[in-house]
């Protein structure tokens, strides 16, 4: 490896178990490791600590806005430890010549498995069943679920994760229809599903699962108009990004029973609602944000909602893949051969 002249110091948001991987890959004296978020690191340290940082590596829930990135005057490269990168101000990065890499393939089976777990949890009435057992009630009355076999499932997004989810759905003998702006005909033939348009998916699906990135064009891809087109009792699964679904429309759909159930690993404003104290900060709590947070809280208590804390990625195997690929991204960058570049 030939270090280029843009590498001086690297900052990592880090978990304790990741440190050995980092120290084996990069000179120990050239890395700053911090066990909290990027914002917290900046709050607790003086600007001199980060004066020479040219590389930062963050998690998905870190704020990489212009306001934050401006505090790294020599920043040249961001290696996010995630597939998504909507937490990074790409326009600012382009303006400043900052390269951004992601981890595109760490969770192609991991996240798909979690999506299927959420679906099974809902249709087999697992939360209600376990809660009843905890209360000492062994009656199955009112806990009737349904089979996945022969159900129509609409999969929105047929990339690496969507592909794996389709394979799992076919394993349950489900009828799969899918939407993707980039249709993969060979995959359609290999797995035995049918590409169609969004309106058809909304109208025909018993279950809809989202496997697309969050972009301006995918913001609220499921909104009130989309829900109005759906079957009564449809099940919606989202392990991608919260902003793909209009929270207000989802909440109304669940309370009206138009939506039969929802499996959510991600929700809108999840970074905000993770920290309850932010409700006390008026400047960070506009009425729309507060409404979304309250609706999320109410949905989390519904018996027909299975909600997990953005945890679909969180397996031992996937976490190791994430740190290894991230370090490879960094090493290739400093060797003048950047890979997995998104900006």
C-alpha cells in the first residue's frame, strides 16, 4: 500500500470490538477512535483535535451535514459504515472535493432475513401470542394467523437485498411481483417472479416489502394515494429507510384497518425519537417532527405492528463484513484506487 499525501489522520466512530481490525489496517498513531457519535466527539473536543483529520468513518445515524463537516478543514474522504448515505451532505462533499464511499453488499442476506422475520412475526401473531403466555394465558382464541403460501407479495426494489428477499418468498411458495427502475430480466427468469408497475403492486399485493434507497424520487413512495389503491388488510414491511413511507398516512391506514399490519425496522425521524430529551429542545422540535414522533410512539404499541430499532443489519457476520469492507475502502483510497464511491 502506498499512502497518498491526502492521508494524515483518520477519525472513527467505533465499537470496542472494531478496534483490533482498525489497528491492524492503519497506523495506530494516525487514527482517532471515539465511542460516541461524530457530533458528540466534536462537542467534547477542541477543534485542534480534528485539525489534521482527512478521513472520517461514521455510522448511518451520524449527522454528516455541512455544519458538521465544516469542522474538519482538511477532510478528503468519508467512509460510511452503511449502504445508505442519505445522512451525508453530498452536495457539500462535491463542492469541497470530498470523496464518499459506502458498504454496498454487507447485508444482502442479513437484511432480507430480518424483513422475512418481521413478516412471519406479524402473520403468525407472534407478539400477541408471547404476550399472552407471559400473562399466564395459554388460550389460542383470537390468535388466528394466515399462510404465506400462494399470497401475492409485491417487492419494491430488486437489488442485492431485494433479490435475497424474493428468493426467501419463493421458498414459502408465494407469488412474487416486483418493481424496479432497472429491471433485471435474467433475475426475473432465474427466480420466477414478474416485474410490473407500482400501481399494479399497490392494487394486487397482499404484502408489500420495500428494498430501495431513500432518494428525492423515492421520498414517501408509499403515501396516502398509494395506500388508497391497496387491498384492505395489506401488510407493509420496511427495512430500508423511514422516509419511504409517509408516517401520517401509515398511522391512519393502521388505525382504520386499511393496513392490516406493518413490520418496521426504520421510521421517519428515527434519530430524533431515539433521544427523548430532544423533545425539550424547541429549536429541534417543530410541529411536524413532533407529530411524526408521537405517531411512531403510538404505532410501536399497536398489536399489529412489529417495530425494531434499525437493527436489520445487526448480526455478527454482517458487522464484521462492514468493518472489513470499510477498511478496504479506506486503504484503496489512500492507495489512489478508490472503490465503492458514491460521490
